[in-house]
């Protein structure tokens, strides 16, 4: 057996959650920062954040459900 039943995998779950929510949060923050200067660029960043969240949530969510 590779994984024992009593292993603590909390760090792995936190790692996956950071992969899912980290980059979209960063993109949204950058989008709000540049919204006054470049509305079109901010819109692109918001779309990228949502797309990343959907794709990463699907892939990492599937891995976490095991």
C-alpha cells in the first residue's frame, strides 16, 4: 500500500486550493488596479481569471475527489 490510512494530507489539500484560487485572485487584483488606466486590459484579465478558475477548479477538483 502506497498511502497509509492514517496519513495527514492537509498540506496537499491547501496546495491544491492555492493552485485553484491563487492566480485568479491575483489576476482580479491586477485588473482592478489597472481598470482606471485601461478598461479593455482589465476586462481581459477578468475573463482570464474566470476561465482559469473554471478550468483549474474542474481539474484540481477532480483530483481532490479522487
